[in-house]
């Protein structure tokens, strides 16, 4: 594919004999190829020439492709020659670039169109413009087409090129606040409500019974403070205190046993002596 839009010179007034349209939009070979195709093939070829790769997601690319395809097919149906087809496509691109790149107003762009078509139908004159290969009737048809295709929709094209558009929201997150459950004796929400008679007969009485049973159960439970005191008292006794207490108990038991053992011989000796004294010689 040949490069699009090669620079040919700087814009100057038509009266100086210089070109107003300074860019070649499509090469002559591309124009020749398009002239031999049907409308669907023209659109496909323009898509490749203009390097449009996001037609399914880009609104701008879709509109531009339609703009150039419709313009070329109209010119082809007007039986324009290859030179006229090339000049007409240059004009379409020139006016659109004035709008998109130079932010040119509708009035100024119409003046540029007048400069480009100055001297139409005349040849070899100082006042001839870029499109002097068009006849008077062809020039009128071109102006009428540009009026209905571009100038009547100028505001829409300005919006397309110069107004930022919001991005499409593909997902959204929402925070939903759920109602708290009913807290007897306060009734439930209306969406969960029941007749007042049923609520008074069953719900309220059942709630009161459950509250009473919970209170009695709590009365039988041991005092948590006493439990904590006992736990703290046991925890305060060290291992050494436990060992010394065990030793004291053992010593006491051993001492009692020793005392019992010592008392038995003394009791036996006292009994023997008393019997001796009682018996006669």
C-alpha cells in the first residue's frame, strides 16, 4: 500500500497560482483500484488504506469510513474521471481536516471551499484553483453533495472530534443495607409483619417465657466472682509451698506412729508390775 497524504506544498491563495489543497489523500493507483470495485469492496479497501483496525469498538473510525465510502461511491456514480475522483477525495479530506485538526468554523471552512474551487471551468488562468478540472455543472453537484453530507451535519462532526465522551460502564457495584432482625418486644418490619393478634398471642408470650427461663438458669449458676477468687487462691500457692505442706503432714504421721510404739512397752511393763504385786509369795 502506498503512503497516504504526501506533502506537495504549503497552502497559499488561489490568486497566486499555488494549491490550496496541499495533501494527496489517496494515491493514483489506489484511486484506480477503487474505481474497479463494487461498493462493498470499496469500503473494505478504504478500511485497509486508512488503517482502521477498531471499527467494532471505535465510533469515530466507523463514521469516517462511512464518510469516505459514501463520497467515493457518489463520485463514481457521477462518472468522474480518475483525476476528478482523486481531486474529489482530496477535497473531502481537506475539508474534514480543517474541522478536526485546525478547529475551523463552518464559515471559514466554506471560504476554503470557495478558494479551492475558484476558477472552476477555466484553464490556464491566474484565478484557477485546485479543482479546475471540474466543469461548472460538476462543481455545482460537488457543492450540493458537500452541503448535505458535511456542512448540514457540521455540529455533529465537531462533537465527534472535539467533545470528550464518557466511557461505557460495563460493571457496577452497589452496597445494599440489610434491615436488622426484630428485637422483641419491638415488632418486625412491615415486610416481615404479621397480624397483631397473632403477634400478641404467640410471639410476645413465647419471648417472655424464654426470658424467664433464662433468668432462672442464671440464678442457679455459680457466682463467677467466687470461682475467680478460688482460681486465684489456688494459683497463688507455689510448688515449694505444696512440698513443704506434704513434708509437714508426713512428719506428723510419723511422729504419731513413733509415739504409739513408745507407749506400748511402757503399758506392758506397768501391767506386769501390777500383776506381780497382786500375786502372793
